[in-house]
C-alpha cells in the first residue's frame, strides 16, 4: 500500500470504523500522499529552474517600479531578486513571483493561476473563528461567506482600493474587504441587515466599512452619496448578489418539510422597491438599470462580479436565469462578459427530491459571473 503500512492503519482504526470505512479511508490517504509527492516534485523542479535563471539585484529598478511592489513583498525586500529577460519579475526567497506589470492585483503567479479554476467546491464553517460571526449574520436568508468574497476581492483589486456592493445584506463582501485592507461601500434597504453587519464587525474586531440604508437604484441615480464617499476616486470592483425576483417569496419544500420546519416564504424585506418582491421580468428591468447607473462610478477596466442561482425547470421552461442575465448585461454599452465560476457549496444538505418518480437536481451550485468595463 505504497508508503503506508495497511496493517498498522487497520489496527489503529478497526475499533471505531468498519472494514469498508477503513478501506475507503486508506484509498483517500494514498491519493493524498501521491498528490503531496507530486506537488513536492513540481516544487523542486520549479526551484531548479529558478536557480538556473539569471538574477539581478533590486538596484536595477527605478522608483516607479519600486512603488508597484506589494507590501507582502516589501516586508522581506532585501531577500528578493529580479529575474526574467524583461527584468520586471520579482522573485521572493520562498519562490513566489510577482510581475511589475500586474495592474489588476497584488497576487503572485501561482495564486493567480489557482484563482482561474472555473469550478470551486467549498464547505465553509458556520461556527468558531472560521464562521466569521455567522451566528449574527444568519438572520439573512443567504449570507455570503466572507472567505469567498475575500478571495474574489483579492483577485480583482489592489491594496487599499475601493469596492461597491449595493445589495450588501449582512455584509459578507464588506467583511471580506476588511480582511485584506480594502475599502468598501455597502447599500441595503434593510436596517436590520446593516445593523447585523455592524454587530458582526464589532465582534470580529474588524474595520467597519461605510454603509448606506436605502433603495440602491435611487441612491445610484442621485449621485450625491456615492460621490461624497468616493471623493473623486473610482471603484475597482462592484460585487453584487441581488435578490432574484420573488424566489424567496415562495413556500419552502424539501428539507424544511422533512425537518418539520416552517415552509413559509422568507422574503428579504416587505418593501415594494425590493427587487426580491418582483417577478422575473420586473426584476431584470430594474436590475439592468442598477448596473447602468453604477457604471460611471467604476474605473476603466474595472470589474463586476454577479452571483446568481438558477430555478428548477418547470412546465417546459428551462429557467436558466444565469444565461438569460448574461445576455442582458452583455448588451449594456461599455461592458463585456468575460467568464464565470461555478461555486459548489458542499455545506448544503441533500434531499431526495422527486423520489421515487423522477429526477430533480439538488442544486448545490451558484454561478459567479464576471464582466469587465471597457476603456
């Protein structure tokens, strides 16, 4: 069994696990060991290539180039070298590389590549430190994980830049921004959600970002509050997870009934201006308006990140909301769709929908859609 003694493993675990459990666990351990060995081999190969590459002292860089170096490199700048024919790549002591022409973010090349995965699987904890005050934020029907938002913000912004979330809810985006020294503005109709965000931030001992209570479309149209916040600056990223029509206004099925929980609808608010209280066509019209009115606040080549989840097919309708919305947003002048991620939330419990008569998918995934503003 490769480098693992199967007998020793069995003796260690057979008191608590069945033979089948032990066999499955053994297989997983073998896979993990092989994966770790492969990573170590690739790391050594990379180190050898870096060793052979010609290195230069940082003295060859000018003042403007030095300013572009992220703080995480500056902490150990004396141990870094410049490599590459362009003489624009900073190599750190631990083998990370940063290109001085990177105007999008402060990530090394390996983290950039890792983010480009089109499918991500997560199982974020809702308790302890890793829960990021979930016990406070759970008053929202679908609170965004701050860890997920942190990673997205980290890719599309640099240190100290500005982010807008005009459907902030209980502030998952704002908390994510505070975790990595970004500035964020959040807008929401609900004072209850905004207060929950503030309470969570206080408990987490994080910087409290700026929040505005009100209808986002009216606030975006009026300009005064946004321009007062920005002070002649621009947002680098607008990250939004809108309430998609009256999805939350429908009675619960599946797990809620199974656990004898309330099957009543859980709308975000009872406000008529809430996009979560509109049918799909009304929602889509108003949502597109919010993007049009927010675009002037976004810098050139800045990005929109939009979350959406499809509905189940019904009565011949595909209900592929993400596809419908991509087409509509892509029609907006000055904005281009550039790709998406499929986010699978493994913490969602499975339920045998349709059993024993038909296939009904357990939708664990959401679509994270990316759009870029043209020059």
